[in-house]
């Protein structure tokens, strides 16, 4: 009976998303017409706002006129309007009320509050519906099981309230809030992990409970997380939790030693019951631990959806080793501010979210602004968004490369941030360049570290960059010096970095090998600073100088 109910719920969710998917398929055939129509709708709807009147929306008809009249913007340009919304004043940016302010939790930059309106929700839905329908149609086995969508611990972003002084809610209860009403109800019925877990703020307790609910779900078919490292760290923690987890599965009672309020314990317990047969199976599989242990724990798993671009490859490869016959679907580029791309069914391509927002792109080679339908294969662009949430020509600072076309709409791969710059002595080293340096070093030396990140180190009179490395199992330490030399050579292609090296302002890159789990330490550092664990992803460059202290066990090498 439960299997039939699960099938019907999955089927209903797929059917609810099909109209959006079909409209998306039509739209990607005519990206220019779709985008021009979307912009005209935005201009007409918001022409009588303070922002619309100030920029003459009533007289604008074409994308070129819009680009000429409205300047490119940073978050600071909208900060006064957001501050007014926080105080409870009507939005000067949109013609509709702001439903809530959503904090960003990205891997770079300070926290920002993004206005979230009904229009912005519909824009998200236009992309998510197409993604979900494509997922079901490409992987029909998903109809027969439950799903895990990462819900990070509810760690508050530093300085953010749950409700502003003007009674505007801050943040979503969970990730399903991005869905429409019916889809949200259906998705919550399919979740293997109780949504109540979002209220757990202690990392160890969150980890334990997530594993508990996942182990109980033998019919798990889909795992969706943001960064693969979130999942690998979670699964690697299983052995130390296993005795308690097996006992809880057998008894159906959540461990009384866990630090939970009575109310939260009661809510979580309502979603949990005894599963003695599953407990015996888990103990048997764990007792014969090996490379295939995780696959045997979830034999019906069909898809893992996670971030595969940027510096994610070491963790993605680990997942492929653990789940060799499971589809690893690369996620599209989704930010708090908007959706840039969604994966096709197999995840090979991430096509532009043509129906969601009005897009512009800054060509990094020429600094010219291009529209979506003008992009060229193989070129790198910085994304600019105009959304129904009131962000007008907003520079997202995400850099994407055009990797192909789906019908006539570009497909993208994320390359890095164009505003993640480290500038200690005027070297102006950016994250994209650092990522390319690491990529070239990996290609030339054949060394593929489990973790690699550059960060400035200032120690007395010495100033330079440390390359924090954790070698993957079996990697030859003898190649570390060669790896470092290639990174230094590539960084010197940056004129300002090379000039600082020639003047003696910067020392050569120094390798510091991290003993222990570097990604776990990196993740813990950002969680302690208020970021959600599920949103944290490694990058090639961090501008902060505290990493040398944080990776205190790092040994100098090379």
C-alpha cells in the first residue's frame, strides 16, 4: 500500500510539472522572443513604482532601450530600498508586496537580504517545474521511491532576524518553499528526512538524525544536495554513529541522549517508527564494510543531483566510486537572487532558464554587454539578472562559460566568481584565475588533490600565498613541488601578481599539506560564521588570512 501511495504521489508531482516543462521546451526554441516578451511584462508591471518612474519604464520598449536607460547595479544600489522594506515600508522596487526577505548563504561575500515576491516565486517555478519533469521522464525509477532534498541546519545568518522590525519574515522554513502550493505538498510527502530536522541547530545532532532517517528509507531513489562534499562528509560520519543508529531503527525511538527540546523530539518522533528488519540489514551490511557498502544500503538509488562544476570534482569522484551505477546529475546554477540554468534530464547540459528572468551577460574579454540570444560558444560571461523580485540589471558576479546549445538557448558551466579578489599588495588575484591555475597544475602533473585552495599568508615580514593541499589516497607526495611550481607559473600570468613577485612584495607560492580532513575543517569554519552547511562549496581562492591558523596542522612542503 505504501509503495502504491509513493508511486501516485510521484506521478502527481510529475504531472503537475509537465505543463511548465512543455512551455520551457517551446521557449528554448525562441530565446529572443521569450526574453523580449518577459522584459516587456516586467516593465509594464512595474512602470508605476518609484524605480520604474525614475528610469522611465513607461517609455521603454526594447532590451536595448532598457540597457541604455537603466545602469548595471550592485547589491549596494538596492540596499536603501531593502532597508526600507525591513522597516515595513512598501517596496520602491516592485509593484507587489515583498513576502519575505531571503538571506543569501553563498560561499563568498557578506550576507545580503533579497526581496522575495510572488512574481519571483513564479519565476523560480518556471525553471524548477521544467527540471523536475525532465528528471522524472529521464529516470522513471524515481516514481517508485522516496527522495532526500538537503535541508541544512537552521543556523541563522549573522545579523539576520526571523522577522524584521517591519514584520517582514526573513528566510524560508525549508527548500520546498521555492515550489508552488500543490508541488510543495507533494514534495513533502516524498521526503525521506523529516522537514522538522531544519530546526536542529547542533551539527552533530543534525548529522545523526539525517543519517537515521536516510537509513530507514531503503526505497530512497533520489538524493539532491548542493555540494557533493556535504553528502560525502555525511556518509563518512556514519561509522561513529552506527551503534546508536541501529538501536534506534530497531526500537523506533530516537536516542534520548540527543540534545533536543521536548517539542522538537515529539515532532521528529511522529515521523519515525520501529524497523527491526531494516536495522538487521544495516548491521549486516556495515559489518561487511567495503567500497560497495553505501550502494548496498540504498540499493534502489537512481540519481544523485549535486554541484559538479568548479572545484567539486574530488567529491563527485568519491560519489562515483561509492555509487558506480547511479546517475550523478550536475545541478544548474541557482542562486538566492535567481535561477540561471537548469539541468536536462541526464544532467549533461545545463540550459539557460530562459522563462525565468531577463538575462544579460558581460563578455569578460571585451566587457561588452550581450543578451542571451547573442552568446557565443566557448566564451566566458558574467551574469546580469533582472527579476520580478525587484533586482534590476543586478550583477550576480557568477561567471559562466557557454558549453553548447539546447535548441537555440545557450548551456552553461559555472567558472567562478568575478568579484572574489585577493589584493594584499596590489596583486588583484581573482578566483577564476586561481581555479585555472589549479586546473592546469592538475592536468600537467596528474596530481588530483582531495582539497586545494590558495589563500594569502602574512607572517612577520613574509607575505605570499599558501597552497593548502590535502592529497587524495594514493597520490604521490613527490609531485607536490612540481604541482606548486605550475601553480606559481600560472599565477604569474596575472600582470599585477607577477609585478608584485618581481618587486619582492610577494614570496613564491608555498605548499602547506593539511593533515586530516581539510574539507571538514573548511566547512566547520563557515558553519561557525553563520553559513548553512548545505550551501558551502570549496573554491580555489579565499582572500582571508585566517586560513593558516585554521589549518593549524598544515605542514610546509615543497
